[in-house]
């Protein structure tokens, strides 16, 4: 059933013993939104646990509470909150957490809308933007005359903790490429402004997020050597075999190195994770890559999407390039 943000807030106000989760292969928005909501609910006196079925990227340990995120374990809960994905990408959490209620908040247009209580806003740049708005129904109102003398709009600036603001700002920043992508709206920037007023430190977050280990750079060099152009230069691909993938856990930023090529509409990275399991990431300047991902059971946004192909790396390369070529031809 679709719920409003007010109804979502009411569900959380009435709950105790809350488990919050997000998608496997978590990014800044998944971790930022789960931890941000955790801090807000803890400040309200709730018992909260964040559970994610994957490793947390080391750069995100800058966020308070990241070291308390647990792997899935069997337990009961008053409510399970699923952020930044439908329930199909939360791994073992779905089976192991026996929750009285389920609440799903997401900004992916490909959300399956199957959750018991679901709020999806695909105009929000990040799930953190949705959690930020939800916070205004959870936190006590702050009068305009109170606090720091900032603009009258900064309603939350003294109600939200610095820890929560840091987490929510992180997801806004990572899902918008630090406020550069086409998903940025006035609401996104307004949310970022209020989060900074509440104590989020953009420089601390961006510096922590851009640090990489040396082996990342070595892997990037090898991955760049595999880059190829297709479809008269409209598609750029990078193909990471297990040997290159073994050099670094994190290949998240690789795609941005090929999406900048002049004339390229769609950038795609195919990464062989295991024998016959390839992860695909796509970014576009115009084409709807969520439709390409959906053809293979994945999803995402118009300009950022992904899927998993149960194929060898050469098979996956052929299949995804052909599907992107089809999409570009269909959109012509
Ligand atoms: P990324 O390329 O950063 O892994 O993912 C880009 C976007 O597509 C993200 O919003 C991510 O959540 C979504 N996405 C990536 N892989 C999948 C997938 O296998 N299924 C679905 N539904 N969404 C995905
Ligand atoms: Mn997101």
C-alpha cells in the first residue's frame, strides 16, 4: 500500500525495536540514509539496529555508526524499514528479520511497489532527500526565531543532530555526483543547505570519500586499458575480469572515467565477480539505461542503472552492448 510521508512518520513514531536495511553492494545513499534515519530515531529514544547484507565501503566509515552496522541475523522486530531499494535486493535480511510491519522508502522508479507500506518519489535525487523530508515530521518543530540566526527556512537546523546531518548529506552528495547530475533540484539543494546548517561538513565528507588505496589506482589503470568504444562512439565500455577485480574491492568510480569521453551517451562497466556472474553498471547522458537494466532483471534510474548477468565476461559484454545499441536505436 502506498503511504504518505506523514503516514510513514506515524508508523515510525508508533514503533519500537526498529531494524533498518538497504541494498546489497551499498553506496553512500544506502549507508547514509540508513544511518541518518537511525540517528534520528535513536534521538527520539527508539531502539534501532542497522543490518546490511554486504561489506560497508571503507570510505563510509567516516559516518558515525557505520561500525555498528551488522550482517543479517535471525531476529524479531517491530518494524523493518527498507531504504533505497525494493525488498528484492536486501539479501538475507528479508528471510531472517521477522517484522510486525514493513516500511519501504525509495527513489528508484523501478521499485516494485510490493512492500506492505511503500513511499517512492523518483523526483528525489537520493533516498537521503526523502529521509530528510521525513525528518521534518519526526523531529520537534523549530521556531524561526530560535537558534542560529540563519535564514528562516532552516527549520531543522537545531533539531537534527550533526551525526544525522553528516549521514544524510553524504547520500545527497554521492547520488548527485556532488550536486552535478541532472537529478539535482531546488529541493535537493535546499535539503543540502539545511543539513549543512545542522552541522554536516561538506569538505570532511568529500575528502573522506575521495581517498583511495594505491591498489585502486593500479586496478583503474588496468581497467582503462580494456576500454572500447562501440556504436560509432556513442557507447564506451570497460570490462573488468576477475584478475583486475581482485586488485581492489571498490570499482565504483571507474565508470566516471569513461562517461566523460566526447560523443559518448552511454558508459558501461562490466565486472566479472565470479564464474558466470557479471555485475553491470551503466551511466548515460540521455538514453534510458534503466530500461536496458530492466531487460536483464535489474533497474535503477534513467541515467544510472545496473543489473547482474549470469554469463561469462565475453558473453556479458556482447549481451549488454547489443542491448544498449537496441535502446539507442529505439530512442532515435
Ligand atoms: P550502480 O551502477 O552505482 O551500481 O547503480 C546505479 C543505480 O542503479 C543505483 O541507483 C542502483 O541502486 C541501481 N541498480 C544497480 N544495480 C541494480 C540491480 O541489479 N537491480 C536494481 N533494481 N537496481 C540496480
Ligand atoms: Mn540512491
